[in-house]
C-alpha cells in the first residue's frame, strides 16, 4: 500500500502554492475523504520524499502540520499513522433523498420574509441619475479628509481615551448641531453608530416590547418600517396632509412615533411649527417617544430651517437621529443618535450589546474635520450647488414631462417627488427607466396605507446639469 500513496499525490512546480502547502492539503484531503483509513501508516518521510522528488524537509513540515491539526499520530521510531477515532463523513456519498434537505437551513420568520421586503433598494454598478439619497462625492474634499484619517491613524498608540463614543467628536458635533439645528444636549448624549439605520434599530430595540404600537409616515421611509417591525411592533401607517403627519385620535396610542419633520421622506415637505408643537403635545399626553430623523436637514434652500423637535422642548421622549453619509458622501457611513440624558448609560450598554460600534480612528478624523471648519464649509458649498441642481431638475422635468408628472419643489434636501398625472403604474415606469439607465424609486413602494397614488422619487444632488438634462430627456420619453 505504501507504493500507492505517491500516485495519489500530484505536486505542481509552476510557481503557485508551495510544495509543502500542496502536500499538506492533498494529504488532508485523502484523510478526510477516507482514502487513507484511520490507523494506516504513511511511508517514512525519507521514502515519501524520494518518491515525490522533493526535499525531506518539505515532507517533514507537512507531516508536522497534519499532526498538529490532529490528522496524524506521531510516535518515536515509528512511521506516522492516520489518527484513529476521527469521525469524518466527507467521503460518504449523501443519500439521494437527503440531498435537498442537506442544503436547507431552518431560518427565522424574519429572515424568510426578507425577500418580500422592498427595502433597502439595491442598484448594481456605478450610481446613475436620478438615484435618490446620494451626495456628489466628486465635490467632496478628499485630500483634506485623507489627511484627517492619516493623523487619526498615527495617533492610535498615544490615544488614551478608548470610549466607544469619542468625546472630541461628541463635543465638535454638538457645537455644530446646537448652532445649526437648535439641539439642546450634553456631549455625552450623542452616541456614534455605524449608520443612521443602526441608530434607528438601536432605539427601536431598546424601547419597544413585542406587540407595542408604533407610527410611521405614509408615504415614508422604508428603513423605519423594517426596524420597527423587526423590534416586534404593530406598525400603523399615518397618512400625510400638506403639513406632514396628521395627529389625531387613533384606536391605539403609540409607544413610538417615527417622523422626518425637516424634509419629509419622500415628499420633501417641511413640517411647520404649529404641527410640530401639536405632535409634541400629543406624544407627551400619550406617553409616546419620538424618533426624529433629520437625514438631510443640513441642506435647506428657501429660508432658515425650523429648529429640530429636540430643541423645541425639554421633553425626555425625543431621540434625534442623523447621518454623515448625506452631508459628506456615501462612503462615510456613520450615524449618530442624541438620546435623553437620563438614558445615556442604558443606551451605551445597549450599543455595546448590539455591537453598534464605530472605529475610534474614524471618529477622531471626523472630529478634526468638523472642528477645523471644513465640515461647515463643505455644507455651505454643497447647499449652493444642490439648490442650483434642484432648480435645474425642476425646469428639466417641466420641459420633458410636465404634462405627465406633477413635481413638488422641496424646500431642501437632496431629492424630490414627481407624482403621476392620471392612471399609471410607477413600478413598471421605474423598471423601464432602470433599463434605460435612469434610477428612480416608485412612490407606491413607500406607501403603507391604501391609496391609488403613483409617482417617482428622484435624486438631484449627485448629478451635474448635463447629467440632469440627459436623464430628464430619457425620463420624459419613457413616461410619454
């Protein structure tokens, strides 16, 4: 039998894997495939080396590795043997009736339902007009950001504070939010999370019991619907009027309310101060908490934006949610949550338990980027640029599809909603646009109550005037 083993081994000298690695892998495969039975002795290292025309050291290293892994037994003065007691089924052909069953795993009901959820939208390849939610990464100061990252990386060994929420970033971000969004908090109340969606999941998981009622806007943000359902909530879709979420008597009082008051997602409407105060009074009376998602509240074009809900009241029930991926660009996927002061310790524990942690070096780089004034300078530049692109988009859509689409001009943000005039199927329109190279989201996929509305959700921030005009011509041709 010793003479047969070299014939089972085929070592290549083409410069790829080392001979030792090849020999180790092939011997392991023969053992796991039961072609070398437990207890069988291998040739001596000298003899096997001669048969394979390799050095004895190559064979010895392979045998030592397999012995360390438990595949071979070594004893003084005796040849290596395949270890006994191995229970390996790799060489057994599977029973025909069990082949399909072996490939299936039992998934949770949540995982089984994922294919039916239309969120998050995924578009393969490079971003294309009019994909919503994207900043123009071509306009971002990448060189300056790279220097911030390099300095943060070099500081790793000297960094004494290893908090999961980096105090310099908390302080710098709070100073910005207090001035520009009216946030009232202490730095420690800001939790830094991997994404805004992670922050939403964190809050929902910490506040909701299975069976609690939660409200979302309709049309609204699909990520909120997913996170609240995952937390076990019974989610109610609250229709919008011209001022945003309608607040009134409902059968079940909510435990949690999710709103986007600065630029409602997807209509872009600004919730006026009267409706904001009405919502705050209702939440206080019902004992409900509010998640305020200010996903692109940095960009406002008509007047100074209304202060965030969180800054209007000392209520301990408001969780303010934000992200850097819209104000900078998509690769900086870092979000933050301003939590009530009394809950900071609990939420930091929850943050650790759920693994929603962000690299400290990235946090330190962001702290420098904000403190240096580069962040605010970039926002001001992009606000001017995006306003021009919004206006260009409005003109282009009016010229190419004004008879088929009614467009709501958003007061801010990075995208707009074009509603279909007359009967239409926005999902079919969106699919045809995608085939032509234009990305959109159908309004019907963001509606959570019964309605016959159809439309297209279109981003304008990431595209220059030439790209907007070209994509608008394609859109106009298809909707006509």
